[in-house]
C-alpha cells in the first residue's frame, strides 16, 4: 500500500527512520509543510541558529507543500494550501500524520474520510505530557470520542502513549506499537568498556536546551547538595551541553556556589554529540515534563547509564531501576542527588548498568518500527 507521510518540516529522527523503512520495501512519500532545518535555522529554545544534522533528506522520496505567509513552524504556521493535488491522489492508500491536535492535520483527517483513505496517527501525548485541568481532561475525552471515527490506526510511541489511548476508550485493536527510536548504530560505541582507566572520575552528562522545562537548574541544585552534604565533587564531573535563555543564569549559579566540577559546552550537532555521549558514563534527563526524550535513546545506544525524572515518557520503557540506572521524583533535587550518590559509590555496578543500557536499547530500534508498520498495514488491508 502507498503511504503519504505528512510532516511539518524535516526532522533528522524521522528521516533516518523513513530511509530504513524505504529500504525494507515500505512505499512512503514524505510531504513537508516547511523546509526548515535543512539549513541553519534560529531555534528559540536554543536561542541561536542551529544545524542539527546534515543531508537529512538523502535517500527518501519527498516533496514540499505550498504555503502562504512566513516559513515558520508552530501551532498555526505554516498555512499550507495543498490538499487534494498532492496528498489525496488516486494512488494514495494511507495518510500518515504526526500529531493530531493541529488545524492542518484535523483537516486532512476529515478529508481522508471523504476520499476513503486510511489514516495512521502518531502522537506524543500521555497523561504527564502536560498539566491538565478537569476541563481540559473532559475536552480530551470528548475530542477522542469524535476523532476516533476518522482514524484507523494509532501508532503508539511507548507504553504510556498506548495507555493514554486506552484510557480514552480507543479500542486496543486500533493501537499498534511504533516506538520512538533513533539510529542506534550511529551512536553505538563498541569500545565503551575497553581501556578503562582505574579511579577515573565518573562523567555525568546533560544534553538539551537550557530552558526551565529541561530542569537544568534542578540538576545544579542537586550538584550543590552533593558538594555540601556528601563531599563527592572530587569523584565526578558534570558536562552540560546546549544553549538557551538560562545559560548566563546557570553559569552564575555555578560561580556563586563555587561548583568546580561542571563544564558548559555550546550546542553540538549529531556528529559532535556522538563523541560526547561515548565519552560519558551517566546521562541525566532532568526534565520536569517530557513527552518522550529521544536523547535518552541516544545516550543508551552510546553505552550510558541513565538517571531520569519520572515525568519523562521514555523512563517507563527504557529505564529499569537498579539495572541500567535510576528514576527520581520529578522536581526533587534531593532525590536526584541521592541517585547520583548511589552510582558514585558503586562503580562496579555502573559498568553493568552501561552494558544493560545497550542491551535494552538494542530491542528499541528501526526493526521494531518496521514490524509495527507492517502490522498496521495488514490491519487496514483486512478491513478492506
């Protein structure tokens, strides 16, 4: 069956997966609403122009859709004008959409019903992905009650995403796992545990935007606790990689509290990040709210143990407490400090954690997505 996959703009995580699926024989054409991220683009989260990855479109079949107004990506923009001419062609069997609650995708879902096209939805939502009021929860319940009539398959990115659909009365037969993945082989470090230096400091790593939601300030609070309560600063180093509006504020906190074991690095692209992941021991995901957190996948593929907030979607699937890391209570700097202490005081267990991370993430790969998509296609073929 022929699939049209509609995305807001080129995203390296998505395009790497699409290349793999095409090689496996899945017939996919990607339609982008914007050409952002094919070159250096200003990212408000990083507060600078960034180029995340090069040659992201090599190896895939794609087109750009026409739009009106500025070339920006948001809840409304770009104002894409193409509907029938490029999307609902006679040869198209399946419309695959990323995201459900935006005007353009809702239009496509509705039109697909008219043209009798099958609709696959892949979304990041789960119960903790945002703070919801009672009215918001009621709206979501009614929303899915209506929109479910227009959707054939929900492609779940993880266990919590699947649970969210089930809790909104989506029938389990319509939910297929298509997990959030990265190119594990790109990050894999086959020499991770070779040539280990005795008594070397444990290297903890944070990668992300320096904004409040990412919890970098919480991490610094935890490091401050380590300094004054545990005196462990001589046993570990912390690398903070990224840019954002909080950068100067965070650096001031480090200086004011004389935290000597922290180094800041600016934004790094994927090739640069790969080397940094490989040099680290423990990845820290301190976000106060994160629908998934693909940097966890990347770090684990490179052989890192992980400490994560329990408000991170991937923590429910990828982090096994006391096997490849720890999960701490969201927003609790003391609990985060406690988990860091547990790792620092048991270096032998750390090596097992790192190996277990590679073992876990090896099953969370492109092949899992391929089998999930094949299953989804078979499901709609049976319906036909």
